[in-house]
């Protein structure tokens, strides 16, 4: 089985974080690099890295240079 890629930053730091109370209806995944989260029932533009809108994608450089607040 291949690793799941985050649609937004293409990281493999993705884990399933929630499941439908009704078995096998949906699952929710989250990326620990960019904090993007999506449900398995969302359309391809929300869950497929190739179809995620280019203007909203993040690179590793974007993530390391992003401003932070304390």
C-alpha cells in the first residue's frame, strides 16, 4: 500500500483522525505538516493532490518560512 499524500503540501505525514459513527461511510484525514484536513467523501479537488487547486498548494519552503505567532 502506498503512502497517502496531502493534497495541499504533498507530505506523507498524513493520518486518519476520525471515522463515521456508521462503519465505512467516511473517514477524516489530516496532515501534520500543513494542518490540512479532509473527509474521504469530499470531491477530488479537496482530496486528490493532482486536482487540488494550484493557487492553494504549499511547498516545503512555504511551510518553513511561514510566519508564526506566540
